[in-house]
C-alpha cells in the first residue's frame, strides 16, 4: 500500500506522459475503462457487498447505505458515463488566443492539462469512475481518496481502471487510489505541493472545511449551496412562481442546487404565500418562517432562528422571509448566501436586471429553478463539481475547467 | 488603526459598490488618484524619508534602501502608471459566451470582479499604487499589507488614494492599508475567508512560502523563477544564442524572469560554451558548472552543487550543465524548474516543438530571451504579478486575470 508521497511521484510521471497522449489514445483508454467495468460487474458487486456489510454493522443510516450501494444498473451507468465523457470534444491544445508583438515575437496561449488532480470524496463509489473519466479525458493524472466505508468498492473500481489504462498503452498511474484512508494520509495528500497541482473536495460541508483548513495545495471548493428564490412584487404569474419554488425545493432536496430559502415581497405575501406554502407542506416540506411569515401562515410554519437562514438543509425544510422589496432581498442574500445559485421570479425587467447584476453568486436566474446549476443542464456533458469559489472556476466545472493554459512564444533571437 | 476583520468588512461593502460602478466612474477615480499623487510629491517624500532613516538605522543594505526610496521621478512615474491603467480597456461585463438550451433557458457567461483582493508585498512603496490601480480598474476592492519598513510611505500613499476615491464618488474603502504590520495581523488577514476572495503575495520566496503555508483563502503564487535556457545541438546561430543568454542572465538579474541556469548539448559544448562563458564572465557573471563544464572551462567555472540547480539566484550567477541531448534537457528542467519560463535555442523545428510541448512551464520560448515573460512585454499594459501556479492564472497577470465570471440565466418558468 503506497503512501501519498509515492503515489504523488508516480502520478506526476504518469501526468507528463498523459499530457502528451493524443486525443485518440485518451479516448481509447476511456473505452477500455468502460469495457472493464462492464466485464466485471460481479466482482464489483462482491467488493461492494463487503463495504455494505461493514457499513450495516457499524450502524450507518439507510440513506448512507443507499449512496454506497452498487447495482448492475449502477455499474453499467458508470460505464456509460465513461463513454459519454469519451464522446465530448477534446479540451486540450485549443489555441485561446495568439498575437504578434511589435518586436516580432509570436505569442500563443493554448490549453494544457492542470497536471495532477487530487480528489477527496465520500461514500459514493461512482465518483471514482466519474472523476477518473474527466481527468483522463482532460489529460490529467488523478489521485483519488474516497471514504473508508467504500474502500473495497473503490479499490475494485480503480484496479479495473488501471488495468484498462495499461491495456490502452497509458501508464496505470494516470489513475490511482490512496488506499490508506486514515486522516493522517489525507492530510499528507493535502500538503503534497511537489506533486499535486490542485485538490478538489467532493462532499459535505465538513469535508470541504477540513480540506480548506489543511490544504497547502490550491483547492477548488465545491458544493456548498444555500440557494435562494426571491418572489418580487413585480411577479404576475403566481402559478409559474409556485412551480419554480416547488421544483427548486422538492425535486431533489439533497443536492447543492436545491433551494433552501424563500424570500417574498411584503406587497404580495398575503396573495402569494399561503397557497404556495400549502403546496410545499403537502409535499412534506417543513417551513421555518420569519415573524411576519409565521403570523401570516399560522400553524403551517415554525419560527426560524438566525441560524436557519445560514443553513443548507439538504432536506425537505425551507426557510421563508418576507422582505420589504428588492433592496432588502439583495442585502439578505448578500449576507446569508454561499454564492452558489439564486433566482428572482418577476415580470419587472428593471428589477430582474438589478438582481442579476448585484447578486454575487456563480449562477443568477430570472424565472427559472436553481436546480439548473449543473454541468449536464448547462450543456457541458459532465461535471466534476460545482465551484463556489471565484478563483479559476465558478459554478459547474466541466472539462474546460480541468485545464489551464501555457504561453508558447516563438522568436528569432529577440532580447530586451 | 483597524484590524484585518474590520478592514475586511469595510472592503466587502466597498467591493459591492465598486462592482456596480460604471467604467467611466472607475476611470475618473484613477485620474483623481494620479492627480493626488502628483499634487503631493513633497509630503510623500517626507513620509518616505522617515522610512529611509529608520531603515538606515536598522542597518538595511544599500539594495534594500534603493528599493524603498521614493524620488520626484518615482512618484510621477507612479502617477503615470495609474493613468496607463486607466487607459486600458474595461475588463468587466464582457460576455465570454452565451447559448440557449433546448428547454429555452438562455445562459450568458460574463466577466465580473473577483471581489476583495488581499495583496501582501515587501519594501517597494510603488506596489501600493500599482496594485490599487489594477484593482480599481477591474472593480475589485483591495486590502494592502506592505512591509513595516515602508509603513510611513505606504500610509501616505494609501491615504491620498482613498481621498481621491471619495472625491470621485466611490467609497474610500475600495483601497485600504493594513497599518498593523505585525505577523499576527498578517496571519489574520490570510485567514479572512468571510471577506477576502483571493490573496496575492508579491515578494521573495520566503514571503510566498509563508502565505502558502498560512493562508485559508485562495492564493495566487507569484514570482518564483528558476528559468532555464537550453542550447540545442540544432542551433546554428551561436551569435544569436550568446545574445539571448547574455540578455536573459544580465539585463536585469534581480527579477524572476531572468535566466538562472544554462543547459548546453554535449555535441556543441566545445564549440559554443567557452566563448559564451567568456562574454558572461566579462560582464561579471559567476559560473557554477557541472563536472563536464568545469573540465571544459577550467578556471572560468566553479563546481555546482545539486542545490545550485534548484536555486533562483536573482544575481549575477549562472549554473551550467552539459546534457546529452533533448531528452536529458527536458528531464533536467522537469526536475529543477519552478515552471516559470524556459527557452530552447535551436534551428531544429522538431526539437523546438517537442520542447514547447513537453516543458510544463507558464511560458516556453524558442529563440528568445526568458526576460519577455512580463505583462508589459506581452501587451497586457500592466501586471499584478507573474503566476507560477496553474489554478486561475498562469504567467503574467493583467486586468483579465483579476476578474472571474458569473452565469446569468434567463427563463420563463423552466423547471427540472
């Protein structure tokens, strides 16, 4: 079992080779990776069964076990995911711009891989295959570090992927797994400045906080989404507004682009809110309201604390606040939001433009559900996560966000 | 004297205002800032004099005092720098791309400011004005933290800039100075996750290491340059090669894009190296050579240690290694380089292409001096630093690299 330092060294060498591999070779590797998963459903399920038994014994919740479980269908869908990524356009070697300087130097800015990407994730084993696919396609080596609960599943998956890489003629070390799932090893990985170019945590708030606190390599923060939907007084289509709110809150409440907080203008609160809340509570949503909301809704809402407005529930709970208008809505979102996705529902064009301009989030919507903040929905084909920081990438990160650029400069003896 | 937390809070509010300020208003502020410096040369020089006296008393080197010194000419050149930045195109609100999804959602990706930028720098007071100019132009608030040696100069400069911002109708807190130059305050600034969007250290290796070790906010590393020039056996213009090497090493040895290491193919070493080294030593350059180099050059070189090849001298010293060919040159650079800038000198097109592709540095050159890795030389108009990391920005960072993007999505009630 190799430690982070050795894995890093091998990954760096593999990355140098992978960065020079033509697109056809990277695509062949992805095809081999897909075929290897398909041909080994039984051993994968057997490995997963070991994880499931251990998790059940240690009293994990049903939701946890559900995330951890592989099935025939899930394995085949992982394989399909690899083929979907293979079918995407090559993100490497694109010339972003080029120009000639007065001294005759020709400068070209072209896309290249980041290098070695560390990915720290939790209990879903499919992340191993999904992340590896995006990294191989974009010419990056990756070091995966999954949760200890999924170690048998992850080991089995990564072992198949490595075999497939070799079969295709690429180094197995393009994809590796940190099998030591201790905290010390994770911390060592986060400090691997000589080998890692970037670290992407994929998981809950506490994982991301731990990575941000401990990492010495550049990090892309992902996934914290305290998303707001704001119904502005200029909204004249309440049915549309209810549909968007119900979708944003309930269509998949566990994910980061689900709405967690509803703001409603005072001028329309009485006309709009009761019916909307009735629809939500009928779907099992608990409402935590500000004072005015509770007064208006009576038994349908419980009082929200200050902490509620900061909370990403990832559950069928919604905080609700009645605001005096656009200014208060913008100020509220500025204070409580994680800058992931926010939506205004209105037919007032000027109000919409102000919201779009002044809300400082990765994705700002007018008259649509926050659930669209997603690589697939944006048309990126796949995503490695949704960035909530501003450096490098913001919002859904597809293949393009797994590249950087280099300047290639041609001269004939120029000096300064 | 405000601490980092209060400064951060004020900067965040100012940033929200500045982000909405039209280009004309930001430009007016830059003009006022330039005028304020020009109108106050005497008080600035008086403040600088206090710093110079203290630094002289504490026995600082002449080179240090030289960097710290302001003169009439330097103040006027700072003002001119502000006007040069004002004249650059507005980097904000550019639509990078836009597309309509099959469900009718229209997605637009447009440039916005990063938000609040922390800049930690050392003894050159002109950095305060230069960095503030780039931040204001790009709609970012900044918190400056200079060295304690320059505190009187920095306080005087920033106070003038803040007055000018107010005069133009923008919040003074768009630019602020952390007057507490203690380490504790610096560390607090580096952890200011609720206010700072990015931290850019500008200075020597130890400053950058300290920021990378301590920061909890995203960092852009700048400035470490162990740059290589490689003379390939296919080079048939030795005069050109000597000219480039002499320029890269001696034209300004103290900066990060100066060459620190020379690699020469064995096949041409005898024909090329002695004359080249004679030129360099005549200009005062000390040569630290590998065994073969020393054997060839005799008294002109001293033996290089392993450490020498890792070293960014920033001085008139050059490490020299004779290599067997392109493979060894690439492997050597891969091992020792800081991935800033590297050049190959050759007339062999295939060798040049391999070098350009396989060397993983921010800027790779064929037949030109590494000294061109510079925002001005690239045509960016100005630069805030030269990034040696791969996340967000690589190489010279101009106004574009001080922006991020947001997705603006317009719908008419779309749900998933």
